[in-house]
């Protein structure tokens, strides 16, 4: 068998076997490692052409057709692609479903945004930046994505919700109001609370148009040169050194860095510490006083009820009053999740609503859907480099409360990918807190 100098790249004069090819952007590049393996096993009958070190460097320099590949184009992936593309990076986004699909966690007409974050004070600076970036995106798109309604955080004073909100408000010196149950009912007549409950008013809370936000982020990314592929499923990826290789059902691509933002499908990437939960959402039409629940007079709301569960809901939008209960669903495989909703599941939402909005709980059911939540063991995010690969960024399984942050997470992840650092404290989101 003819040997080749170690400083050469081998080009084939005839069509080679498929596993020798790597095809970024339609260009034919030979996987040198596979060629040497073939040579070692006596595959000497194929027609090769050798080229010298100068030409090799030119070809290998072109192998990384993209700076960054983003897997998953929901809220986090689309925001990351947007911010990278705006910085002039060559971005490939890969999404296994159609544009605007409803199979993940980033679809629909509404997501709550709130500033006084009960989960931990560390989130507050990030969501404050998200407000700024959502406003920037509205101006760029010329359409409304954020509606401020105010928000009620309802529960016992010593409960996790109210205590957490007050801690974040104190930490970041955020103006707020505290209302008794009677004061809530006078100001917002649709609400009827237990006498021992109270509410903290988050004046900047409101509603994000989820479908609109993702659509605009994708559009801005494309306008700045990102290449986005839909209905293209990632089969496998490899990382090593200064490059990553991604194989899909349509082709193979290379880049210098990889972002994993696949939402519920992250559990397959990172193992059993991430659990996908089937979350039930219901929409009701009040039978009386519909005006009490309009966005002009009704805030968004979270409430903690005696057994420790948290409910959440919205004013009356085009599809009715939407509500759900956090973390009461079954653990599922996102590819096999039951999409229909059982009447008993609707009754659980009604039971929760009776504690704060009896008129909504008694209303007519207009719709019911499910949404997969990707939960970490402590319900905080993951934003960190992969423990084995320094050029693979794991992007935010969000435990059902992440959409509001997407604009800021996209920016801070672009910072990590381009500058290696972020202005925000991300210590709460490190992967080493779990056995991943």
C-alpha cells in the first residue's frame, strides 16, 4: 500500500464510502482519521490524491463551516442564535420540528414575566435585563410582545412564595405593595382569598406573547445571516479539541462550538437527573362579570395554597382565562407524551382556582392542553459548559419557569460563547451541583 506523508490530507478522485465524508455547506472534505484507519487495515485499492501541508491547512481551515451550531430553536435556542448572528457569528440552528410547532415548551399566546422573583434573588438582575431586551426586540420588530398587567403573588406570609418575593424585593430594593385578602378583593373584585392570605404586588409583571417572541427572534437571527433548518433531526454529535461534528437525518455539519438547547429532549442528552413532566393547562370562560378578568383590570397571578402547591394564571385573553398548577404532572417521555387531557385533570385546576378566583373556576371550559416541563432536581436552570467538552454549552432546562428570561439568556450565552464570561452571577446554574 502506498504511504502518505503525515503532513498531507488525502482527497479522493472517485466517490468514497459515506463514512469517509464530511459535508459542511455542500463541500467535500475527507475525514483523515477514517482514511488512516482504512490504510492501516489494507484498504489500498481506492484512488487517492495527496496534497502538501499548505493545501492541507487551507482545507482543514474550511472544515468548520459555522462558528456555532445551536440544537433546538425554541425560546432559548432562537434567542442564542439571534444574539450570535447579531455579532456576526456564522450560526447554524437545527430544529427537529416545523417552524412554530407546539410540541415543546415555547409555544402559545402567553407566558408570565415577573420581576420580584421568589425562586432566588440571583434571578432578578437577569430578568431585569430580559425586560430591556424584550423592549428592544419590540422596537426592532415593530410589534407588541410584552403587556404589563401587574402581578399578584398570593399566599401565607411565611409561605415559600410570599417570603421569597419579599426577600428578592429587599435584596434588590424593588418597590412593591403588600395587600390583605380584603384589599385584594376591593381592588380586583374577581379575587376572593382566604382571610389568612396576603398578596405582594409586582408592578412590572405581565404577559409575553410566546409565539411572537420566538418568531421574532428567529426572524432577527435570519436577517443577520443565521442559517436555520427546520424538520431536521439531530442523530448524534461529537466534540473534541476545537471542533464539533453534528449529524442529522439530512447531513453532517461542523462548527467550533455547540449549544444544546433542545428543551424536553435534553433529558436524553444529559441523563436521568433531568425529568420531563407533563403539565396540564386549562382555559375557562367566566359566566359573569367577564370584564373583571380583562388584562386592563386583572393582573397575572401566582398563589400558594395550603398543601404547598403553586398555581398560576392569566387575565382573560382571546382563548379565555388560562391557569395551571406547577409540578403535579406525570414524568414522561416527550416523544410519547399523552396530548389529550382527562376530565379529572381539569377538575384539579378548577379546585385550585376555587381558592382565589371562584368565578373562573365555575366557568365553561374552552380548551385544555399539555406542555412538557424539563425539571432539574432543584428546579433551577442549567447554564454551563458540558463537563466533558469545553466547547459545548448546555442551555437551560428551565423547570417550567424560564421563558421570560429567554432574551437575556440568549445574550448571556452569546457572551459565554464569544467572550468566555458573563456579567451575571451564574453560580446557581452550574452543572456540578448534580451528578450529570
